């Protein structure tokens, strides 16, 4: 990372101001703007997220917003209502009121004397979601967006459900927002009202997982703010980025295919991070790309961003399995359009434990699998954050409980770009069942690196809106789509397809143990093969080195702790995954504030008891300045029977050592073919 201190403009910062909403609530903001007598009205760039601008995102903000402001923009970081120092309450994600607020923020900024009436939005994760969702509402000032790690489909491709299966990240994200939405505002900003505002938040909140569990199929709840419902609603240019290690890489490819506006995609090897901070590396000069994107679409600068390829993708070379990588070797490949005419869909028939060549016939002998609940303990996170190490480990142990199909040893490199899929002819023994499909790169020493995977709740085989139970013993043709990826399978390696009937704890298992029969004669692995292009640059360097402005002053006063531990007790047959993400205590010098956050997750099960899975997410958030000290402790737990999910949650808030608020929830939600 190149730290840049000299920019085209010097930058001034307004550390706090309010933007009023039409219902009387005020949103807390910070801005960075060029200073100087020769600076006229300029476009405004907004990042709109619930993660506390004065502390929890302040280091990252100090790297991004002054950099963009120094190139001639007014950058504004806004806390969503009910978060940070903003008034009101936050009770769920992507609500209509949240999006109305964003439109009002843009309108207010466009009317300021220092703004030329043009605005843009950028963001990662929630910020990327928000920018795309707001773009679909067509606010008149919005001229472009730059989005990272986002989705266009809140049901089918978010951390709640995948292929109709319930993800454990549904609980993890609910735990995260349970913690963030119950933090107090800073009295240094809001004054003596801080306690009243805090109690308003505490009284309004409920565990978000309850709402998410009440919608186990695609309905109006998920359709709201899902841009895939009407891609034509987006009418501004879109710079879309994601990473192959993230859970949101599919959305970047879909918006390139379906939007009808100027657009560009950047997909690297990264986890859930901005590309200039990307891990695994290589990171790229993403902020330079953002400035060029906004310069062209907001200022009319003729810099060529409208002439480049639609997609730059990092073609990953083969690597040994590991839970983290500093860098992923590979190369950038460009596609002028997406979908690409260079990608050839290539079906490979399945035979007995074998992936056949495209020109061979499939096998005729039926095969069965009934996976133990331990398949999935080395799956890693649905969306990797790279801390603690959370990528999938060597898949050989997972393969022991799976139905495995191997290709012949490859005689030459084979490269894929896009989403592989598996067509299966199957029958099962229960009315509710799932299948997990993993595509692996198998080295000559037998080690297996997971390249991509997909899930399907078989009751959702025809529709996420109207799932239907299975008839035991009846044969069904189903399609499992795997996450998009760019990957080289080298000569001397094998390609492996592994099928399992559970994938816990990444996905919640079905109510009962299932025996699945696969009929190979009607089954095939479909690969998006991208042959090497003979005149293609073998080592293009399309991006500058990463740049950012200096981080604000901060000091770690207590060390962090990160753990990712698999336990197996052979006495009581309990298996568990324990995750600790503890940031220690960080002191932010500019606001003289100590902040601590610790997250603990645990997912366990007993033997092959499919009603035993139990997930827990617990958070502790601390804020302290002199005699002012607060702490919130949140806990959410998810268990099940064959017929229902059971949620237990607690919330405790402390001022000093005095507990000033306590509440608990215990509710059951019926299982809906899940």
C-alpha cells in the first residue's frame, strides 16, 4: 500500500453535522472536501452504512474519503438511522425507510452551495447493497455508483439462504447486527441525550434472525430491494467489484449480464474487502479506478473508462489447500463482453465414481450417499473475511462422507471462468433433503483444494417461491449451480466433484438423515471452459499499485485474539466448530475513545442426530472515555426439532458496572420444507 499525502487538492474535514429527514429524525455525518479559494461546486460522494463513522470504520474512512476528496469531490460518510450517532432506531436491513433516507440525503447534498448538484455512492457490503438499491430508485442527482461485495438477489444470493438452504451466516449476521444496532451514541456528539437515545434503541430491537426465519422461501419480504426484480430500474453507470473468496462474487457477474447501463466488473482473488485492501492478494489500485470512474461519469473527463473491457477477472492458479493465503498466484484476463463468447459450456457425463470426457457416455450403475453431520466442518465461511483464517481446508476428510467423482489425470491445463453446474438424476428417502456439490482441484499427492461449491434444497428444485416436498423413491432431475470462479486446473491434476447430503455448519441440515441415490446416466458436470486465447497478453498489468491516504492515529491497547477450532469428543460424539474474533481494545486518538468488540460463534452437533445442531453467536461491545463507560452483551442461539426452529436470545446493557437494561427472547418458528 502506497500512502499518499500529496493530492491535487488539500482537504478539510467537518467531523460532525446533521442531515434532517422528512420525519424529523437527523442523520449524523462527516465530510471531507477540497479547500481553497479556487474550489467551486463539486460532486458529492456518499458512503451510507450502519457501522459507526466516529470509531469502528474511522480508520478505513480516513484512507478512502480524504483520497477521493483530494481529487475534487465532497465525500460524506453517513450513519444509518439508529446507528452511530444518528437518531431513530434500526430494526432490520434494507427497509423502505432506510432507502427513503438515502434519497433525502442525496437531495440535501445536491442542494448545498459547495455541491454542483451531482452525487455518487460507493460502498462495500451493506454500503454496496445500499448504493445499488438506491440507484434502482433513480434519485435525480445520482450520476454513478461504485459497489463491492453486494447482491442483486436478497433471497437466492445473500448470507441468509443459498439454493433454498439456510446458511449459518444467517445466525452470524443476525448476531453482528444485534450487537451493532444496540450500541450507544457518543455523548461527545449528541450530548446529554445519549442515554435516552440508547434506551430507545435497546427497547426497539429484537433479534433479526426471527424475521429472517419467518421467510424461508422467496416472498415479498426478499423481493423488496432485490434489484434482480427489475434490472432496468438502474439507469446510472455501475462499477462492480467482488472477490472469488467472497460470498458475493455471483452478483458482480449477473449485473454485468443484465444491466443496460455503462458498467464494468472487477473480480479478484479477494475475500470480503475493498480491492485495494484485498486479501488474498494481489490488491489493486482500486481508489484510482473509483476516481477515474467518477471523473468520467460525473465530470465528463475523457479518460477512457467507457472504452475498456466489461470484465477484468483474476484467473487463479492451482494452490495447495490452506485456510488463508497472503497471495493467490494467477493472472488478469479481460472479457470485452459478459457473458463471454470465449467461454464454452462443456458437459462432462458422470459414471461410477468418474467424471467422463465430454465425448464419452455416462455410467449406468446407481450410486448412493448418506453423509454424516461432520461433512462441512472444513468448509470455511460462506463469505470469507480472512480473519481469522476462514477458507476451506483440505477436502479429503470431507470427501470421506461424500459421493466422489474424479476425472482422469489432465494432460493439459484446463481453465474455467463463470459458474459451473451439476445436472443430477436423483432419488431420496425423505420428503425434505439437500445436496451440496463441491468442485475440487486434486493434486498428484492427493490433497484436494475446494475451488467452488453450490447448495440446493431439493424441495426448491423448481422454485424458491413455491417449494414442494419430495416423494421418497421418486426420481427427479435437478440442477445445482456452483459459485462463479476463474480457475486453472493444471496438467497432472484431477478435477473432483463431491456430493453430500449435508454440509454443516455452513448450511443447516435437513430435519432427518437422508439416503440419496444418484443415477449417473442422467447426470453431468457442466464446466464453463475458457480456452487460452493465443494472442492474449500473458501477463497484463491493468491496475496501478494500491494507494490510500494516511490512517488516523489509533493505538491498540489490548491485543486481538482469533481462533478457528474444530473439536471432536469421541466419548459423547459431539463435534463442534468454535470461532473467536476479538479485536482487543483500540484507542482512537482524535475522539479520545477506547473501543472493544469480541465475537464468539459455536456450531455443534451430536453424532448423526439431525435435530442436534446448535448455533450460538455472542458479542461484547465496549466504549469508554474517562468516566464514561458502556458495554452491551448480546447472545443469540438457534436450535431445531424436526418441525421447528427455536431461537433464544438475550440483551444486556451496562453503564459502568450497572446493568441498565436486560431482555430475553424465546420463540419457535415452524420449519417450511427446510
